[in-house]
């Protein structure tokens, strides 16, 4: 019967459409998951970089403080030294 073939073709087309939709949904899900993963990694990297920068800044601050202390000491020493008397 020609009507039945038409109905079957319609049904098959519908099934194929459903399958394609399902696959697209799956792909979308995977892409979303991947994007989430990438975002997480980027966030973690940024956190790491921030930590390193903070540590670097801390180190620099320490060094500067130590240098300032050293300079202060030297200045104090210089001030303590009596001026050479002119004959």
C-alpha cells in the first residue's frame, strides 16, 4: 500500500530528526562541560599566578625593608664617626 510506505518514511524521518536532536543535545552538554573545565583550569591558574605574585611582592617588600634597615644602620654609623679634625 502506497499510504503505508509514506507513513513509514514520515516515521523514519521523525526518528532521524529525534536522533539528531539528541546528538546535538549531547554535544551541547559536552561542550558545556568542557567549557566549565577550562574555566576551572583558568581560575586555578589565575589563583596560582596571584599567589606567586603575592609571594614575589612579599619577598621584594622584605628585601626593601632589610635594605632600608641596612642603610639606616650605615647612616647612624656615619653620624657617630667624629668629623676628622682639620689641623
